[in-house]
């Protein structure tokens, strides 16, 4: 039987300088045993990522294992890594895979470091401030500290999906590909995505209730974790933002904000801190959960999760610190 934690096989070259001093590890937590899971088929990773990761990790004084994920062995490989109880489990994969592994680790599992290996990379960007996985890896190793990450969970009776950055429910979820196209410099593609989203607007408004209060209507509801919320400084709840354009002109302006700017600055958006929400619509609900597009059933529930998992990431600057 093949060991699910067997590193990706390749010839190991002797170091050019045998006396080179290892790079300094973070002083905030002991890092003696490190496991890194790599999905080479993810769009932002590449086929040589496992070898490149091993080369970087070789420069640090810790025991390391790099595992190339295989689609047919994914569950077994992830479970074996969690059962090994490393000091930190690095994950270089897409947004969905990283979120799934963080969810399986939970608050009692090993530290998890989700590196940017997907398209939107919402969680890695929030934790490490970069879309370069090699930079994020080094920052975690050299500056990382244990951090409790709060998030949310969306369920519709069929699926249960955790999120650690944001969940967008409603037709404006279709604007997420447009915003990503802008980031990639594809303005023509961004405009095409924005036009498609506008055509879908007003075809089915949401009815939602926050913390069991009176039901209201909105074009969309966005639930934002404390990790990226600009309105919340502590893990006390989700920031709920309701989008309520009154006509096509406001919808166009809101779409422009969603693609090019911070949509929460728009007067058609109102925000509030909440613990749970219920959302329903006449048709199925389009959603983007931490960058992953989904189509939910007619009714969905969202709840706040105070202690979702523990991440290894640099500590955020203290209030008043200069950047």
C-alpha cells in the first residue's frame, strides 16, 4: 500500500554550500514538523511547485514533508496529513481546496497556512497580503503566529460550505468574475461579465432575515468575516451588507463599484453585524463563497463561526502602527 504522505519523488541534489546557515524560523511558535500539501493541477500552482516548495523548505531547520495531491487519493492524503499532527500544515491549492482543508482541521487541528494557489485567493491575500505563494510561505515560516480565524457557514439542505472571507448571495455574485478579470487586466472580458450580471439583475430579489428579525428584501446579501471586514475589529460576528439598488441606473453604478471599487462605499449598500441569517428566493440563488461560484437552493441559512480554524500568519499591525 502506498503511503499517503510519501513526498513527491524526484532526485535530491546535494546542497551547493554545505555550511550554509538555515533561515530563521518564527519566534512565535515552535515549528519542528511541517507538512505541505500541493495541488499541481490548480491554476495558480504549476507542475513544478512541489519541487520548488521542497527547495525553499530545505533552507529552514525543521522536518518537512511535501505531498503532491492526487484527485483519486485526495481525502486519504488530507486525512493522513491531519492525523500526523504537524506543527503546521501548508496548503498550496485553489480557494475551494484550501477552505475545505481548513474546515476539516477545525479549531482543534494543526495550524493551517493556506497559500495562494487559486484564482481569487481571497483567504491567502487576507492572511499574507500577497498572491505570490513563495512569498507567503516565507512570511509564514519566518513571521507566523497562531491566529484564530472566524468565518461563516452557508447551508441549503443539500450542501454546507464554510467561508472565511465573504459569501455573496444574489445576482451581484455574478459580478465576481468581472472584478477578477479587472485584476488580470482583461477589461474587455470584465465588461462582458458585468453586462451579463446586469441582465440577470432584478430577475429575483432576495428575502432575508438577520438574527431572526423582520424579513426584508434586497438585490443581494453579502456576509463578510471579521478577517476582512472594515467595520469589525474583533471576532464578534459577520458583517452583513444588503445591496438595494432602486432602479437600473443605481444597479449599473453598483456594478461599477463591484468591478472597479469598494462597493460598500455605495449609498445603495447598508451594513450590520449579525450572528445568523436566512435567505430565500423564488428561484435558485447564485452565490460566490470565498471566490467559488455556487448555485444554492431556494432557501439558505448562514451562521457565524467564532473559532473556525487556527492559521499560521503574521500578526496584524497594532492600531496606530505605521505601514
